[in-house]
C-alpha cells in the first residue's frame, strides 16, 4: 500500500484524516513513528507559507509524500486576528481558555453582525524531494458569540457559532463539524490530486 505521511504529531488530526481519506487505499501515518524528526517551526506570515514549509521540510526529512496543514481563526473586524497566531494568541501555545478570553476582550461589545469570523485551513502536499505538488484551502464561516457554549471540539469552538444551526462547534457533534469544517473542505479538494499522484506512483 502506498504511504502518505501526515506532517503532524497530533493523533486527533490523523483520526480526522482517516475519516476523510481512509477509502483511498493509502496508508496514513503521522510523525509519531519518526522519533528522530526535527520539528519544523511555523515561521511563515501566512497559512499558505506555513503549510508549504511544513509539507516540504518534513517530506525531505522522511523521504515520502507528506500532507501538512495550517489552520486558524480569522476575524475581519479585528483586522484578521488571531490569524496565523491562533494557537498562541494570548502568549502561550495551545492555551485555549486564555486565547478565548483574549478574543472576547478584543471584541468587547461589538454588535452581532460585525462578529462574523471564519476558520481557514490550508492543506499542502509535498513530494519526497520537498517539491510542493498542490496547495488547497477550505473555509468555514460563523460568528463569535459572547460567552463560551458547549464542550465539544477544541480551540475557539465554544465561541464559534455556525449561524444556520444557531449552535457553536462546541455544541455540535463531531459528525456535523466534520461535514462543515474548514479542514474537511481543504482535504476534500486535495482528494483528486492524491488519487492522481498515488495512481502514478504505483504505475
Ligand atoms: P494548527 O493548525 O494545529 O497549528 O492550529 C492552529 C490553531 O487554530 C489551533 O490551536 C486553534 O486555536 C485554531 N484552530 C484551528 N482549527 C480549529 C478548529 O477546528 N476549531 C477550533 N480552533 C481551531
């Protein structure tokens, strides 16, 4: 079976990707199986730069096709914050509660129509020599509510309301999130490219 390495150490992401690509007949593994790998710093100033950087650098290290992604939340009324700094908005990487508090503070009593926001995910596929084969983007629009609701998901999900459902990603099931999410939309766009690349590399 051909192998695709997911450029992440996150097992939750691997599970999500299995759900989206599991039927392609490609073995999906993440970086946990490569103990000597050097972690790539996200030094880019855009989601595209960071996704390409991770895909390319990890591909060269493992000498396999690598799928990497970079994602975050964009709030237009805050000039795009938290953007590429989503994971470390309040200073500490991955402190979701502090990030959420900062987002609510920055929005203050901004009226609902201006609290629109979107999640974005850029997925990038690199060949074993580090060359970028394809880069795709998915977005999911919603609105930032005034206090956290629900315990599902992660990151900004308890504050991110999908307007059509009147519910936050913290309140919606993983099934629904998987159908609507920025990550799913970016990966779905990459599917035909993966099919082509792996049928060629098998030929
Ligand atoms: P990364 O792409 O794993 O570095 O994630 C970037 C950050 O964006 C996460 O730590 C979250 O703060 C935020 N983020 C990205 N996708 C989601 C999502 O689906 N739900 C909630 N927060 C997200």
